[in-house]
């Protein structure tokens, strides 16, 4: 089992935990709007960290912010009854498909 699967298991298990004992349970208890605000906040922080990268070497600030974004995105998916592995499956399905062709194949609302 890889770290992605382990994290998914932990996030799913925390859905029923006491919000006072678990940050993830607290997020779930606060509801979707709160989780979405966290995702947006983490996305903005990742963008700012990316803007501050000056060399192509590992940048711990950027890596940390992207990890926060991925974590909160996984919380969002699980809160909505989605399996995070489905995102990986979708990415796998896109291998060998031009990004332009993939985007053109989406419905109009998805292209916006």
C-alpha cells in the first residue's frame, strides 16, 4: 500500500471521528464550504510559493504548499463521496492523449 492509499484510508476513517480530536474530522464537521475555502487558500499559497521559485532545484516551500493543496483536495473529494484514486485513474486514462484533444472532448461547461 502506498502513501496515497494510506492517506485515503486515514481520511475516510476520520469521517466519524470526534472533531475535537482530529483536524480532518473538524474539517468534515465544518462542512463543504469550509473545506472549499481551505482548498482555495491552499491553492493560492501554492501559486505564491511557485512565483517565488528562483531555481529549478527542489524548493521545500513549494513542495510543502502543494502537499497541503493535495491533502485538502483529498479531504474535499472524500467529503463529497468521491474516491481520490479516481483522479489517478483519470490521469492514467489521459496518457497518450493530446491535452488539446482531451480538452476539446469535454462538455462546454467543463471547458470554461
